[in-house]
C-alpha cells in the first residue's frame, strides 16, 4: 500500500526500504505480546472497462465490481527471526516487503518461507483474483458473443441443465443431447467448451462421458487452448492422462503459440512433464518467444533438475531413434 510501503519514511532502493520498514515495525511492536501482533495483507481489486471510463463499462449507475482478498497472520517477534541481531531479515528468502516477518500460523511459516506455488495458493492477491473471476467472465462472455459467432441456437437454460446432468445424471444428459444435438458444438460461457469447464471442475467421469458421447477431444476455447493444455497448466495429472488415453494431441499448439509440455514445465510439475513425454510430446517445439523447452526450464525455481533430466533423457532417446 501507499503508506505501508513508506512506513519508515526511508527513501532509496526497494530492498533498503523493505528492510527499514520491517525494522521499524518490529521496534514499534517490541513490547506487544504475540496474541496482539495480528496482521493482515489486503488486496482490493476493481474491474473497470477502460473503453467507457467513469461507469465501469456497464450501464449508467451500474457499480464497478470490486473484490477484496486477505491473508491473515501475525508479525514475528525479534526472537523468532533467524538473526535477532538483524531482525528485519526475518525468516526465508522467497518474498519481499513484509513477507519475511509475516508469519502464517496455519502453515507455521513466514510468507517468505513459502514456495511460489504455496504463496499463490493463500495470498491476498490470489484470493482477490479468484473472487474477480466471475465478473471477468461476465464481461468476457458479452464480448465473446459479439466477436465469436459460435452456435447459440441452444438456450442458455438448456446448456446449464446439460452441464449439471453431465456430472451426475447421464440419462438426462443423453436425452438432452438427443433433443439438442448442437450441444456438442456450443460453448458454455466465457468462450469455454463443456470439456474445458469439466477440467476446471476436476470432473473426471464427466470428461469421459462427454468424449464417449462424441464431444471433440481437442476443442479450442477463445484463447485457442485445448482442455489438455488447461489440465497441464493446472497440474491435473489424472485428467491429463485421461485426455491422452482418449487421443488428445500432446503437441496441439495454442492461440498464443504455446504447447502442453511448456505449460507443464512452467507449472514446475515433473510428473506432468513425464506423462506428456511418454505420450509423444515433442521437445523440439518453440514458443512464441522462440524459446525451446530447455530455455523455459531454466526459469523454473522448483524441480528444475528433475524436469531438465526428463527432457534430456527424452532428447537422447529421440536422437538414438
């Protein structure tokens, strides 16, 4: 925040300001007991359509969607830091700002001791992003209907009924498909197909049902991504395995010139990388930046050696063959 970033009234590089702010906070809380050292990170996020500044892009008087994400914790005591002589260093090296002295009791770690993925799972910014997904989808859905003329002959209520039935009532779902065969071609919302939505919901049986009922295995969403790409990006190993078993293309290219293997590497998931390689994912593709898989793996923070080993083994195998 504007004030918290200048808590110590110190100018200079970011690292110096962070250290000065943390030290000032610890000194001001020196006599404060643990039970009163509670702290909270807060992220407020608003969705504004810049094409119509002043009204959020909606009708006159329509409120701008604003959401709030929080992370609850407390501030370390000087004695709990790794170096009480320099308490501003706190604990951990994976954060910035107040992360090294912000302790999360449920995890028994400071924010700076968390891996990037664990931090994303609980962070105030991550929570805010999750909350704002719904208004973003609503806005996107309006635009998609204007820009992408996919089949919309199926009523929205029918689509919702079918999506629900595909999860837990296959008899009803089959009848709806019989009555509305264009359901196989209709996107659901936000430019996503039925299979994309089932990936997001981790609905394994529904995915197998849809493919068994003739749904395309590699449909594209509005971004050009296939469901397998989403599964690779989300670390959904079981779902990715199902798609590959049912014939999904491990080398399908997204609209952003990306591939499932690149998504798995960026997600720092060696199991997903191995699964894709075992099913024929190519190590010779390049992304939109001209980067190879070995270029991308150098940016990985977690499991880099394991992923690099898998890629090299696959390259060696390909070279011998």
